[in-house]
C-alpha cells in the first residue's frame, strides 16, 4: 500500500474518489452532486497550508486513488491548536482492506511526532455509522457529546451527529 502526502495536482484524483465514495449512502455526509471542484479545492488548499492530507495510491494505476484523509486548522487564532473538518474516504471497492486504518495511523503518528503545536484532532460522525465510531475509538478518539437532530436522512428522519476528539500526547502548550 503506497501512501503519500497530498499535493495541489491531486485535485482531479480526489474529486473522482469522493464522487465514488459519495455514491454509497450512509458514509460521507455529502451527496455525489455536492462533491464540487470548489469543495475539494478548498480543503486541499487548507490542508496543505495548515494541516495534513494523505492519499493512498491505487496499486495498479498511479493516477487513481484508493483513499484520502485530511484535516486542517479552522483559521481563528483561538483554534490554532486544533485540526478540524477531518474527512476520510476509502474507495468502495477497497473498503475493509485496512487502507482507512493505515491512513489514520500514519496521520496521528505524524501529528504526534512532528506537530507539537497541535493539541487536538477532531471529527464528527453520524450516530448510525457505528462501525466508524468503533473504529475511531480504537484509534484513541473519545466521544465528546451528541449533536441532536443534526443529520437529515434520505428517508426524511433525523439522527444525531457525534463529535469525537483525539489529544496529542506530545502537545507543547
Ligand atoms: C470508514 C472508512 C474510512 C474505513 O476505511 P476502511 O479502509 O474501509 O477500513 P479498514 O479496512 O481500515 O478497517 C478499519 C475499521 O473500519 C471499520 N470499517 C470497515 N469497513 C467499513 C465501512 N464500510 N464503513 C464504516 N466502517 C468500516 C471496521 O470496523 C474496521 O475495524 P477493524 O480494523 O477493527 O477491523 C471507509 O469504509 C469509508 O471511506 N467509508 C465511507 C465514507 C465514510 O464513512 N467516511 C467517514 C465519515 S465520518
């Protein structure tokens, strides 16, 4: 499995990957038509500038991605020690093959080893994505609350969003 940091010219590869992942309901909050160039360009630029972005390369095609993960600083000085808006996406055909766990492990190791200014990594996941919640807990994330009725499902019902956080053991505050 080849994983590297993301670069500006990954834009079309990430758009393609996210559109594939968004086709399967219950994972990403964004629907396929909401995966716009503007959305991807925005998180790609911010993650390169103030956070971290990792991409997993397809084993047979270096022009395709099997996974991507990013987070970045929200921008305000009071949040300067936080990496937020974390999103991870693994291509549906490659899910369940440890790409997600490997991306997360490298991401958190990189923060712990080389980003002492980062105290916290945060993410939000829908309450019905139990596999994802268990997965994040196994990586050291803790549930920090419950945002009631935040997600509207395709069936027209509502579910809670669950904020989770991981603290950097090597934070220098
Ligand atoms: C969630 C996701 C990133 C996990 O990546 P993955 O490569 O499929 O997972 P891995 O093979 O590394 O397995 C890691 C854990 O994820 C869980 N998992 C596996 N497939 C999953 C799936 N389709 N959805 C949610 N969790 C899954 C497993 O419980 C596994 O736990 P284990 O390591 O103890 O066995 C990936 O399935 C995905 O992109 N899903 C769709 C988008 C999404 O849900 N993003 C997160 C929104 S907050």
